[in-house]
C-alpha cells in the first residue's frame, strides 16, 4: 500500500474513419501522451477536485454526471480508497471529442488501486472505466476507454474487439478550433442523410473505409507522406458528408500551408477538433493554428 496513489489516463484522437465507423466501416484511433493525471490521498473524502474546470465533486448516486460516474469507480475500489481525496490535473480540453472523461476515469481507477495496493489488469481498468463512461455518454462504444487504458493505436470495427496497431510513436498537432456540437447530434445528422440518400452516402462510407485500411498500412510502415494524403482525402469525404465547418476547413488549409503532410477534422465534427501530421514542422504548424484555435498542442501520438 502507498501513502499516495497516482494515475494517468490518455486522451485520444480518431486518426481516420469517424462517422463511417457507425455504419460498419473500420476506424483508427490513437492515444496521446497528454490526458488526465490524478493524485489520490487517503482521508478527507470521497472528494474530487478538478481545478482546471473549477469543479469540486462529492461522488454519490444522486449527484451530477461526474459525481455519479466517480461513485461507480469508488464502489469498485478497495476499503482504503473509500474516503480518498483526489486532485485532478487535466491536460486537454473537456467536451472536445478528445476522450477526457475516459482519461479521467482511467486515471482515477489507477490511483485508487495504487492506494489500495491492488494490481489491476488492463482488462479490469477498461471494464471499470466503461462503467463510468455509461454515466457520461449513455451507451458508449468503449473506444475511448480502450485507448485511455491501453495507449498506442487501435483498429476498430463495430461489434468486434479493437486490435492494437504497431507503429513508431510520432508527434501530431491537435487543435480545438471551435466549441463542439454533441456527437449524438452529428451522428443523427449523418444517419438522416444516409436514410434520405443511401445511393450517395453509402459510397462515401465505403470510400472512407478503404482509406482507413490504406492509412493503417501506411502508419505501420512509417510512410508518413502516404498517411498524410489519406488524412486529407478523409477530410474531404467528411466535408462531403456535411460534418466539416468553414473553421475546420480553414484550420486544415492553414496547417497544410505551414508544412503539414496531412490534416483533417477528428471526431464528430460540426466544430471541435482537427489534427495535423507535421513531423519536424510542428512549431510552424502550431503557430499557424494558434489564432484560429481555442486550444492547440503538438502531442505525442501513441503515448499513454
Ligand atoms: O466525438 P468523438 O471524438 O468521441 O468521436 C465520435 C466518432 C463518431 O464516429 C462520429 C461517432 C462514434 O460513435 O463512432
């Protein structure tokens, strides 16, 4: 048992395949080396303080989403962790599509387990994080919890367990360009477009699925120019699906002008985040995005 429990959970980006994945195509997601760090100390709680969000939470079954989610994690933890006080350091924006809630859950699970001297398997960390994700997101796909727990890059297809993709970790520039529209709304919008016009929208999904396969192979081989091209094509197809915005398009164009090999929106779109692959040119690309973004950072892809 330790006097302090510490834990980290990785945030994530979707590299390729968002939206089409909801309709049966594959997608590729990867962890970042930034996420959520927590420190748990025995006593004074259960209590959780997130100074970046100006939030203090008292885990319990009839509180806010955060409080109910954290109550589920405390229920799984051992005796010594029950009254713990948790300090949270959030390194990524919340509600931006970067998986900050799963990162928080994984960090808390690990810190409480350390306090209890409990060695958890990755499967168990992921299972517990899934319980909290149900509170945050309803029926979540589980990808955020899987990436936050395992790090690296994951290939996933609906209804199948995600598989790990081997690659050399690299840097990626991530920018939150605009406030985001809830994922649920964007998924409904694309679903309605598919229902109204399957002859146009289904081929777009299939083209995205084809790109994801090519992108995975390029990532595994370290062929970054090819990966960048695939990202650009994926962005254009997402724009055709109607989920990009002038702000996201402008940020992608600015990143390309500043030397990126590829750039695309990431996640549900309608605002939110974009990513730019710019090995060696991160500084120039970050500088080009600063004025257009709420938050921007060159992070390490695959960290976690
Ligand atoms: O908002 P995010 O980053 O969690 O991504 C949503 C990805 C979608 O494909 C649009 C939805 C989904 O459930 O896969």
